[in-house]
């Protein structure tokens, strides 16, 4: 009985870890998009200052 409870507990901990990784992945991709856009905008803005 203890083995079944341990495996169910491990299953739910794995699902929880996958959910956290999924949210973390979305946050990292979002930061990549925001950072890339800011860098591109900044580079074009600085380029426009000198032309």
C-alpha cells in the first residue's frame, strides 16, 4: 500500500514540476521577445539620431 501511495505522490509532484516548467518557459520566451524588441527599437532609434 505504501508503494502505491509513494508512486501517486511522485506522479503528482512530477505534474506540478511540469506545470512550473511550462510557466517558466512562457516567462522566458516572453522576456526574450520583450528584450529583443527593446534592443531592436533602441538600435533603430540611435541610428535615426545620427542620420
